[in-house]
C-alpha cells in the first residue's frame, strides 16, 4: 500500500534526517529503488515527472505498476508515489490515477496565482488523503523543457504558501537540476535559514540533489531540509554501467543481448547510488 509523504517527512524533521525522493523512468528504476529502500529499512518517495509519466504510458500505468511492485516484492517500508513538478492539470490526473502525493509547481506564476491554485489543490489533495508539495522560487537548470536560473526564494512568499496548509515546501536556494556547473556558487544557506524562520516547522524540500557536495547536504538537513530529490545521478550511473558492459562486448557473448543481462549492470548502479544517498541522508533504519 502506498502512503502519503506527510508522516514520513514530519518524522524526518523531528529526527533531523532527510527522506530521498528518487525519480523513476521505468520498471528497472522503480524496482531497484523500492528493493534498496527495503534492504535499508528506509522510507522512500518515488518521484514521477510529467514527461516520465507520459513515457511510461500514463500516470495510471505508473500508479498500478508501483502498487503491484510494492505488493509482489513484499515492500513493507513506507512508500509514497509523488508527482514531481506537476502542472495544474497534471495534479488532477495523478489524483485520479491513484498517486499518494503531488507537487504543484506554480513557481513560474505570479505569486497571487501560485497561491490561488496551490490553495485549491491543497483542499482537493487533503480530501483524498494525499500530501502536497508546493514551490516558491524556481529551481535552476532544465527539467522537462522548463529552464530557469538558480533562483533564491523570497521568504515572505514562502510564508504565504506555507500558511495555506501545504505539507512540504520546495524553496529555491540556488539549487539547479542536472549537473552543477564548475562555477556554481553553492547553496545559499542564508536563504535557507530565512525561509526556515519564515515558515517554522514546515518540512523543506531540496531539489537538484545530484552533485551537491556532502557537507552542503548535511548542512541543509541541519537547517530543516527533510526531502531531497535525486534524478540525474541515477541516470548517469545507469548509463555508465550499461556503456561499460556494451563497450566490453559482453552483449555479443552468448545471450548477453538479453535485456535482463544487458540492463543488469545499470540496475546494480541505480541500487548503489540509492544506497549511498540513503546513507548520506540518514534515513536508513527509519522505516
Ligand atoms: P537532479 O536531476 O539534479 O538530481 O534533480 C532532481 C530533482 O530535483 C527532481 O525534482
């Protein structure tokens, strides 16, 4: 059974650790992440972008696949299935498809419109027992064609959204999706501290988890970050491992072309990445 992410993130806030949100792209991703969370007895959030949902055949396909995996693979740790950077319409689709959590990303709207739409979606999500994340101050980089600079959120705007009753909040603190450029200035801990002061006990979300140095991750957690989103790092690890297999000519040996063999090194690489992140975020043993 899927759970919403509210309780696991409130526990993380109290316990001063973070729960990993790992984006999924297909069956291999979903299964590897679930099995690794179970192995480490950690709560976990599976994130699905609108593009990945479309790629997998639609949100209902994703919801049914994840629910069936949880059941058939005997996953007993808390698992939330969460829409990542949802549009207004995408949120309604995921509510209908059986997700347990949504993110409404209204960060590109003027703040009044972000407030209005977020408020409506909070009411709908909560009536369905789902959790909801909102965003203030766009995250930099490119995701599903949306490009933004590494913005820092305005703490007053964060308070406006937090006061609506959202369950957790993504606030831009100079973070970027994808690989960080060599001249990246790092996370703005001043912004994070001001946001925390403005919103109080609200669990905070750090997007763009790929490539943030470990000391900055730990400091962010100590300042109230309870959910860390990781996508690109699993993709890079998967691609490198599969490339190594093919470059070594292993797909040409015997039945090495069988997708179960061809993708196995990639699956192992995703598992190792997730293991390392769960250890770094401190959520092992917290299920
Ligand atoms: P990365 O791709 O940089 O890990 O970011 C993931 C993310 O924030 C998804 O919302």
